[in-house]
C-alpha cells in the first residue's frame, strides 16, 4: 500500500460485514432461541406468579388458624 492512500479496502469492508452478521446471528439466537432470554423471562414470570399465589394462600390459612384462637 502506498502511504498517501486513504480509506478502507474492500477486503476490510467485507470482513467487517461478515463479523457483524455473525454477531447479529448469535445475538438473535440468544434472544429468540428455544431456551433464549424471552423464554426464560416468561418462565420466571410464571414461577413468580405461582409463588405469589402460594404465599397468599399460606397467609390466608395462617390468618384463619390464628382467628380460631383469637376469637
């Protein structure tokens, strides 16, 4: 290469595009894959909702038990 040339070469541009496409593919697979972030987030939401419901049921049962002895 000559010292007075400026800019990037076609090879550099192609390599950059290929690397970006690979990164995009890996990123999409992590987010949308069968065990991706969205799937795990939905599972976590379901687990949280179920735990919350279980806790409310336990608190109601404990309150009913306590009411037997307070009244």
